[in-house]
């Protein structure tokens, strides 16, 4: 199969470039048509790969693309999930080449969506296409469910799965939207943090006020905001919201040992990210902090005058975007309520506060002894000559929990990205070697099932 | 003179509208040509008023407009200062009518610069024009110095005054860039707070990082910024920067009594500004907080993702614009150094901090017993039938201190604005009654000298 992949490599890359050039930013209303265009492109790619009953299913948001091939009688059925939408490109001035003009440099393809998730998703499409073209059939039954709202927390996919349980029934769900542990170390993720996001707005006055005339005598919305945001963490990196840690398991010695065994080089990490120091919750290592501990991060702040130079005002309004990563038995709704309570309790005098919830997703834990996961591990080992690790990932894929629960099937998180590939950041890229080896690995996997 | 003003009122208003329609925003490089246009317009207005030796003097920034009439032998010379530049218009969507399309509504003229300072400055130009046209001469010698950089802290006017001490020598400096105490209560300001402004930037990493992969394990520039900004004030509204209050006088009982006598209605103020509560330094009244106490205000913050929806990043960079109002013997440079020391001392782990200073201006106190001020008070009383108050203003006009010191002349701050006229805010306006009565007051004043 390696030869076949090599033979088609350039052709596949050209197709991937075309896919990546569509700015399918799901969070931006301005890109609605682009997202639709990417959906149609995905559907065409599935048809071209020999999938049947391919549909672009409209939803209240962006469409879901479905396709299937169900002629492997008495063989298991796998459902492959991926997403064709991407993160916003900003800050666009930090990209070395434009985010939606894909280029290949040093064995990597650079573009928004290269690794998250168009590139990884395309591995699956090309794997089934190759098998179909070589043999005219697949060794297992395959269903594709590809959405365009992963980056906005999949508001319409959950209802779709709930409404189509029979159509989507399967023996395992396969998703490639995670990463290797390290350059040469494949990984099958066995734990995902849950997620919760919200927007906090503070206002004090009807309009910005002259800081000379009113400064010192009226509440300042930014002062109120920074006091409130600063109160979310204590000085040891712990989250200071009462009730936040409810449901967070104390890590056992076994878990800590398992995590300590994962590859991690502090100096290299700092250097690679341009950090002077790592930082986080006291008493935990970097891998623990990012893998099994919950977080509360402010993702953005805005308020007052932001132009060139200065404007001496007391700003009337300020706001922040906040998101949490959740673990163990943390309940997103209860965590949200704890934060809401904290905000009401500590809101400074004269500040009017509003809190708006965006997304919530439960944390997920997956048993790695499952045969579908063990088969995946074996496929990786065949192609990469190294046994994959089973790390606990810090990220969230909100729909994973829904797939597992509603379809009652194990979820196999076969990542082909690398942690260094700048996902959600400027200069996102994907290693072409993992694209081609990924196709080989998937072909091998489907045969093993 | 009242009749003459009434006769020309409509014509003057049309001219003022033309003046206000020039978007002479000095802080914006995009408006450099507009600022120049306003300078030329100002010079033409001076020529038209009969001023001689009118010049548009280029500087490293925006031009200074000069004009004079020096034929009143053995009479005093007054120097009239004003500024033809204006504040930025944003947030532009909160303006009821466009900021640079002046309109008259309910006896007020609405536009950016209406009260600060084009409208007030125009009073002086029209007063001398009227006197010149009626009598062919003025009762005193007059020099005009009108700058285009007041809203960016007059970087080039100080050197200009220093370099032209003979040319600018005078018996008094008259400035109309302040306010009445209240609608029917004229005021001559006898104290101005000093000013200091700076920009604080914090960065942590080379790029924004995925909050799932790295969240909880790396420093977050916004967390660092809000901790630092929150540390500037304690929970009683006092500024918690060591050494900040050095040189701030403890108010005497006399001063407190004088301030307490100024008109102030807390409920009306709150209602007018849309505030739930006033807020400030414990142990001081609103009028004290805004008149004789120093402040440290965050005027703007920015950082991370600010678009629609959400982006789950750990932001690499965040920043704030900060300004202070200073009083008494506070030295702007020492206050800046105290803040710099505070920032270095309390900067959170992993945060790289940079601080850039914008402006500094010394506080000013003026003796109200000066005859030029007493004559001004008498002119107000003749026109408004009420004796003006001598309040201590919270604002800063950095150049006032320089005028007083370098030219060794008393500064007469004859305001014609109202505190409610939204200066530096959307829907800035100027009461036409004070425009016309202002012209009458100035004519009376020049005669009294």
C-alpha cells in the first residue's frame, strides 16, 4: 500500500491544497458561504472515494456531510467522524504565508485547517478511496459523518446523532483530530477534558467619561473587570472559584506514574513556544496540569480605548471571553453556576455584570483495552515501527462524549497531528510524512478489523 | 454689544459648523492633512478678525497658529491660547448624528470639538473680530497662540514657548478650555491636576497557544495583565503603588469647606451618567476625589481574541493604556518611576513586561486674587448676573503650567463649557447661549483690563 500512496502523493496534496484554500471559518457569519462550499467539496470527495448515499444535510447552522459504504456483510461497521470547518485566522499578520493559500515548505503543508482537521480528515477519505480503487470494495462497513461546526462546539451535531441513532449505529467511532505525543511517537488519546465557555461583560456608565472631570470619582469598568478576573486564580495557580474543583479526581500514584512516563522536555517546550517559564497549579507537573487538571483561562479581553496613542477616558464597558477545561466528574453546568455565583459575589461596587454561556461539554475517559483500540495500536506499530502511547489529552472534542453515549460504541482517537503544528494559531501546518503514513495506517487498520 | 452678537449669531454659527466639520484628530496619523486644514482655517479666521502677522508655524508634529494685534500703546497685553485639534470620535456608533457633521438641536451645537475646544476658542476670535469691526481697534494688545496637539499633550508647544519668550511675552494668558460649575454658574478654574500617561504591554509566548493542549501549563498574558492591573488599587479605592502619594497635600479644613460649598447633586450626577453608584478613594467626597486627589485610571485594555464567538487560546500578548491625574507637589517623573517599580516588582511569573511613557504634566495652582482674574470675574458677573466660582478642576491642560512658568504671567482659565457637554465622549456639544454670551463676556473683559 505504501507504493500506491507514494504514487498518488502529489495528486492528493494538490487536492488537499484546494480543500485548505476554502476559508471555512464556522464562527464567522461572513464565511457562511465558504463553510457551505467546504461541505459540498467534502461531499464530492466522498463520492469520488466510492461512498454511497452521500448527502449534504442542512442544519440550523452549518451542514453535516454524510456518506456510507455498507456492503461488507458480517463485518464490523465503523463510523468515521471529522470536521471541515476551521478556526479564525487572526492574528493574520503573524502568518508567514496567507492562511488560505496553502504552501508546502520543508515537508510540511502550511494553511489554516492543515492539521485541525481537514488534513487529518482527508487521510480517511483517501484511505477508503485507495482501497476502493484497488479492490473495488472495503474490508469493513464505513459511515462518514463530517460536520462544519466543531470549532463552535457542535451545536447541531448532537441533535443529529440523537435523531439518527439507527442510521449511525456502528461498532466503533474513529476520529483523527488529536496528536502524536512527540514527533516519532504515535498516540491514541484515551481521555479528553470537557469544556465550558462564556463571555463576561461589565458596564458602569452610559458613556465613556472624561478622566479629568470624573476620574477617581466614578467606577471604571476596566478596574472592575480586572479585579474580577484576577480573583479567579490565587497566587499559586489554583482556581479560586468556590466549588470549581468538585468532581475532580485526585490522581492515583498509577496515573501520575503513567503521565510521568510520557515524553516531555521542559527546556525544549519553553524554547519552542518562546516562554520564559512554565506556569500552573502548584503541586502538579506540566503534563498533569495540561492533561488531568481542570483550567479556567481568559481567552480575550477588550475595553476602553484601543487605538493609537491615548484617550483619557473612564471606560463605560469592558468584557472578557473565558473558557474552562474540565476533567473527571466535573459537571459543566455546575461549574458554570459556580462561576456565576463567584461573579455576583465579587462584582465590584457600581459594576453591572452580565454573563453569557457559549458551550459546554462533558469530560471523556476511554478504556484502552477495547479491541478496536488495540487493533488501531497494532496498525500504528506496523507502519511506524513503534507502539503508540495512550495519553490523556488536554483538549476537548465535545462530540466524543455524545458519540460514545448515544451510539454506545467505543471511540478510537487516532491522531496524526503533532503537538507543535500550531493548531488554533498562526502558521498552522501538517507534516506530509504523517499524511501519507496516516493513509497507510488507516488502510492497515481497516484490514485488521 | 449684545445686539451686535445677536445680529451676527447665525453667520457665526455657520462658520463654527464649517470649523467643526474638519476632523482634526491629532492622535490619528490618518488625519494629519485634516489637522493641517484646521490650522489654515484658524489662521484665515484670525486674519479675517483683523489680526496681524498671522502665521501657520510648522513643528515636528502639527502646526501652531500665531496672530497678534499690538497697537494699544501703554495697555496690557494678553495672550489667548486655544487648540484646534480634537479627540478621536470613537465609539462612533454611539453618536446620534455624525461627529463631523455639526447640527444644532435644542439650543446646542453637536459635533466633536464643539466645546473642546473649537467652540470655546471661536468665542475669542469672534470677540476680537467684533471689536475690530465696530471700533477699528482693540482696548488691549492681543496675541493668539493656537495649537493642534493639545489632545496629545502638546509635545511641540512647550519648546515653541521656550524658544519665543520675547515674542510671546504678555501680562496674562487667557484660556477657555474649562467648564462652568453648573448650568447657570460660571467658573474660573484655579487648579488643574497634572497628568501622566503610559502603555503597558505583557507578553508570554511567541504565539497564541491552544488552550486545550497548553491551558493550565503555561502563563497566560491576560491573567498576568489583570493581576498586575488589579494590584494598582486596594479594595478601598486607594492607589497601592508605593510612593505614589508623595507630594499629595492633605487637604486643610478650609479647602474642604470651599469644595463642599460647590454645587453637587449625587443623585442627579448618577442619573445623568447612568451610574449605579459613585466610587473612589475612601475618606473623600466626589468633589474632592475629582478635584484635589490624584488618580490612576486604566483607559483601555486589549488582549487575545476579540471577535464574535470564541477562540480557545492562551493569548500570547495583552496590554493596557494607563493615565494618572496628579496634584500638589507630585512629580510626574517620580510617579512614573514608582509605577515602573511596582510593575517590575509584581509582574507575574513568565510574563515579560514593557512600559512606555506618553505624556507628563505638572499640576497647577492659580491665585484667584490676581487682578486679571478679578477682572474676568467682574466681566462674567456683568453678563451672567452671577459671581463666578473658583473651582479646582480635575482635568489637565499640560501647557498651562508652562505658560505660567516660562512667560511669568498669570493664567486666566475662563471656561464657557458645561460639565455635561460630553467632552471626549460621543455626542459632544456646546450650548449656543454660552457661545453668544461668551463673546459678550470677552468683549467686556478686554474693555475692563
